[in-house]
């Protein structure tokens, strides 16, 4: 047994899972679920009765939290589904670059420059107009499964 046989790739993350298991029968409307490896918000849940020898089944209709696509899945209610860890964080908007990236101020005073402007036209125009008018804007960033996107905007008044 030489040392070359036991080579492990080291990764820089803390090893925290992007999802956690939850029994399908306990997932409710407005909860989150992973369908086709996409994080989704559940908009409708219906449960079918068991057959003669079968399981009760849960039918989920959910909308992808990042691209807005509607996805459906049917899972036996006793089985586990993956549920994404979804976080919302507020950042103050500092700058918008010409190539569509935003510069945000984090809680500890650092800047975060790796986020694009949202694809939603209404939100995009609100951010651009508010920034052009010189307002102090706070954006809410939703993150799940390694993806991040601006999902909401708050106006905290004009800059001093």
C-alpha cells in the first residue's frame, strides 16, 4: 500500500449540503422543493389516495425560483424529497457596471461584485431608474444550490 493509491481531491467549501431531505407528505404550499435538480417554490400540492397495494402520492406543481419555469413532480408521500437551503440577504447597491454586473455592499463592509442584474424587466428597470435618480437602494439576493439572483428591491430614501 503506497501513498499514491489514496489520493483525495480537496475542496474549498465547508462541505455543507445544498439540500436536505424532507418527507414528501410534509411539504406544503409556499415551501421549497428540488425538481429536476432545480430549486423551486411549491405553488400547488395535491395528494392522491393509496391504491390497493400502493402508496399515497403527492403531486407537486412548483416554479423555479431563478428562471420562473413551471415544473411538476409526483412522489410517493412516504418518500423523501430534496429541499434546497434558500437564503435571502439584503445588500446596499453601490454601482452598476456597463457589462450588467452590480456592485453591492455587504454587512461587514466588503463589496460583492459577482452578481448580474436580474433578467426580470420590471425589476431591472426599477433598479436602473432608481440608481440613475441617485436613490439609496437595497436589493434582496436569493441564494440556493450555488446560484444567486437579485429578487427584490427596497428604496431607503435619497442619498445624502
